[in-house]
C-alpha cells in the first residue's frame, strides 16, 4: 500500500467510523442518470442559483438597505450633490468605488436573468415530455412554486437599488396591491408602512430578498432534488429502457465530472456576460423620486408578460358602495396570473382526469405522441409571448416605426385569438409527425436514391429503419378514449351529467392519435416485401 | 465627313444588341446626369456667395426660398393651410430647428416630421429664419455666446431637471420613446446643443414649450450639459445594448446566455456517446 492510499484510506475510515457514510456513499455514487442535453437545463438553474447566492453575498457587504436621505459624494460626477436614498448611494458606491463591484453587480443580474430563463425552459421540457406524470406531480408543484418565488425574488432584487427604474416598478406593484378589492389600500399602507413611498420598503424588501425567499427557495430546491433522487430520473424511450429501469451513466465518475465541470461553465458564461455586457446602468437612471418617470420603463423579462397584460387592459373600473374596483389592474395584475399559475400547478391532475391514466410513468413522451398536451403547451406559450411582446410595445413602436396603439390592439385581439389557433396548428403538426413516423416504420426512410427498373419504371429506394429507431418510434402506447356511456346499466340517461360529458369530450380530444403500426401490419409488409 | 458619320452609326447599329450595350448606356447616362447636376449645383452656390449678407437681402432671399420650397404647404405668406400650420410668429428658433435638423421640408406626410439630412445649407436656413422672423416677432435663434453650456451648465442639476421634465417622453437615458398613434419623442443623443435648446424654446410637434418661466436659461444649459455628458461618457460595464433597459437585457440573457449554455449542454451529452 502506497503512502497516498494509506492516507486516503485512513481518512475514509475515519469518516466512515463516525458517520457510517460508506454504505450510503457506495449506493449513492453508483446511482445511474440518463444522458440527454435537456436533462441539464435544471442543472443550469441550480448553478445559477449558487452563483446568485455567492454574488449576492458579496453585494450585501456594501449595500446599505436604508431609505435615509443622503447627499451623493462619489465618483460619478453627474450625480454629485444630488439627494438620494442611502440604498441608491451604496449601489452607486458598489458600481464605481468598490473593486470588482460593478462586475459582481452585473454577474448577479445576468445570473438572475439566466436563472429564470433556464427555469422556464426546464419547465417546458418537463411539460412537453410528460415528466410531471405520476409519481412526479408533487415535484411539478414544487417547480411551479419555485417559478413563482423566482419571479417575486427577481422583482424585489430589481427594486432594491432604488433607482428611478426600480422605483417605478415598485410603484406599479403598489398599484396592483391597491387594486385588491376592499383590503387593497389597507394592505398597501401595511406593506409600505404608510403612504407610498414611505421610509420602510427598501429595508423590508431587503430582508425578504436576501433571507426569506432565498431560504424558502433553497428548501424547495432541496426537496425538489431529493424527490428526483428518490423517484429516479425519467428517461426518453429507447431499446432496453423500461418503466422499471434507468439506462445511463453512474454518478461517479461520469456525472461528478460532467456536472462539476458544467458548474464552472455556467459560472464562466455568466461572468463573461457580466464583463462584456452592461446591465441595468442605474447611474444613468438617477435616484427614485415619485414625481419622475421615464419612457420605456420595463420590468425584467420574466415580469414582462405581466406588464404586457396590464398595458393591454382597457380602462375599466366600477364604483359601488363607496369602493372603487379597478378592473384594468385587478384582472391583468392578479386574476389572470392567478388562474394561469393555478392551472399550471394542477395540470398533472387535470391531465389524469382527462385521460383517466393514473399509472406511474418513468419513460418520457415524445411531444408529438401526445398532441393534445403539446398543443396546450403551445397555446399557453403563445398567450405569454403575445403579452410579452405587448410588454415591450413602446420599444417596438420606436424601433420598428409602428404605432403603439396598433400594437396594443394587435395584442388585445391576439391574446384571445392566437392561442386557440396555435393549439389547432400544433395539434395538426403533431398528428402529421405521427403520420410521418408511421410511414417511416412501415416503409422505411426515403433515401433520395432513384433507381430505374429494367422495364423503365423509376422507384425511390426506401431504406428500412434500424430496429432501434423503429423501437423509438413505436414504443409509446396509445390509450383508447374513456368510455363514458350515454346511459348506465339501469337505463338512467347520462349518469355523470355535464361533468361526464365534458370529460368524455376532453378524453376524446386528448386521445386523438394516428394509430401506430401494429405488429400484424409489420409482418404483413415484411411478407409482401420478401 | 458623311462617310465617317455613317460609319459611326453603323458601328452603333451593329453593337446595339451587344450584351454590354445596355449597362454602358446606363452608365453613361448616370455619368452625364451626375456631372450635369454637379456643375449646375456649383453654379447656384456661386450665385449665393455673390448675394450680399445684409438683413434686408437675407429676408428677401429667404422669401424666395420659402416661395420655392415651403409655400406649397405653408401658403405663399406663411399663413398655413390644411395640414401645415401658420408660421407667422413661430420665430427664427423654430425655423432653424425644423430646417437645420432636416425635419422641414417634410419628406412625406407621416405621423411626424423625422430627422434627416438637411435639405438647405446653413445660409439658406438663416435666410428662411430671417424671413419667417420678419413676419412677426417670435423666439429668436440662440447665439453661440448665449449657448455656453460648458461654462454655464451644471451636470447634476441638469440630470435632475431632465428626469423631471424630459425623461417621461425621451426615456431615462435620453434614448427616445413612443407617443400615441405612431408619434414619438426622438432620441436626444447626437443632437446639436443649439437644436436641443431651440426644441425646448419652441416645442416642435408633440413637444411642449419650456418657456423661461418653466426652465430658466441656465437650467436649459444644464440639461444640455447632462445630455452631452451621458452621450459621451464611456459605457461602464461593457456593451450598452442600446441603453433601452430590460428588453434587450432579457433578449441577451435568453439568447446569448442560455443559448450558449444549452449549446454546451448538447455538446457535453453528445460527446458521451
């Protein structure tokens, strides 16, 4: 035994004897994970979160979360002598007078944008492949909670520097709080400690931003990962991959190296952006002052669709019993997002109800093989995208010589008309792809090679698929639509009433498929060919 | 003589369907028009230099230019008609702003006159301004001595005034912003200090007038000084991404940031096969 081995072995037994880790480690380090790029999206989210924690900690060393009024005396000349909050002054101090401060601020902000972007794309992967199905519904709900918290956390961070742009965002948040019927104005006074802006909100937002929400998110991320660990990772269909196994590489050494390396890549890309691309130049915007406002004030992109909804809302309000209800804020600011996030959280259960499929699933769907779900996803994304576009309507107007009113009307109509169109088109595309798959399995791949037969006929040579490919194209199961009878065995018409009818229709829609080739068809074709 | 002419036309006739004949004709046509234009242009310029520069003749020259280039919309006596407003009493400052920034004469009757290369040179603009100012008193063009913003302005105060009075339309960073029905507040970056001043004094198009009772002369100069600072300051922290805020930042974060990372993820997982 070499000296090195002796030291390593000694250390290992020291830890094992005190923690009993060896048995657990042995099992853990050989745990297998499947390999696919889309399974690394969640990793990007997690690594961005780590970067946010580290860079955020750096920023807390100098940030002064106080609305105490100070006169700026720093390196940025055009603000010298201007009265501002200590928070804004310290954000300027970090940007101009702390070594590496601006870089860290920019890394923190870019990491936040990438964090949210990766989270959304990760969620899209989970949705479109059906990875949320039993037993992973709870993890999906945790994911929706993390998305919601991420949006709030990002917005609070955007508000902290107390520059004119971020103050404008807080002002809109205040309007949304006030739009809550009856209690809105009380809530607003409670949150801001008096009339807006008061002298409290930076301190309060700071505590929530650096302590409460990151703490909850960290706990949820831990639970999220533990569930992934316990339930094992899903995998794409393929030969040898079943509902009972996981085909992939062991954690040690393959994923230790890959995931560890990937962390540094994520850090590198974020730091690169932080170094070369300016983000949120607060010194140009000036300190927040409720009497000032800037054209082109925008939230960060993950709030942009909410802003777009508010911008699209027509000015409607009602006055009754001495109370004003601002529908123009209440509907786009609270009701629509509330509906969207509730439906999103419960979607796994909604789908189970529609299809009647309550079994466990560990093998993922190819999106085309579940046309209804894919179409629902495309529909939702279309809605969000149209509202996101409307969120930037002023910039679209100035940069593309358009009328802001026309963009708004396009969005108002588009929000209602385009999602259903996206649904229908996506569903048709999925069914066409299924048809193409069926053709491929039955008649092979079109090679583009034309051959002239002795009697002069031209044919294109079709190359049969490899068994592996054919397996991938046919591995999915196609469930029949739910049978919900018109009358039960006693002759009572329509026993489940409206609910039953709705469910029958939903089930029929969600099970609309191009039937995949049956073994019999395959055999017949093979006989014919030979 | 006759024979050589015949020979020449014979040559042309023979090669008239040559594949280079068309392009050659086009080229010579362009060359001819270009030289002709240049010569004619130089000739008119010479005429202007010959004109004397006293006020009366400047006004009469301006009247002539006005009749040629402006009267079809603004009326022969600048009384305004239809879409074009009356110019009586708008003053020299307004004419200088509109003409020297190329907004007038308008290229097309769209939502608002846009900035383009000026049609009239400095002298013609001055003549037009003198003519319009002679119709009725109005804000005079600002002189260089009055416009000593480097000396008389205060950057920090200018920034504060800009945020209070200008940013709501022109954007916090002066990048411009959208107004209703296709109108817009243009960017204030890259605008001559004189024209910024004249815009504040005369309130062109959708812009309100900032009279001296609203913003004093020194305050206007401070705003100009702040704009010039922001325009020329180095972009701290990297590429400015158009300075239009979170929209481009979001796009860069999504496309460049996440795009690169997904690309690397694809690469990492393909290598393993």
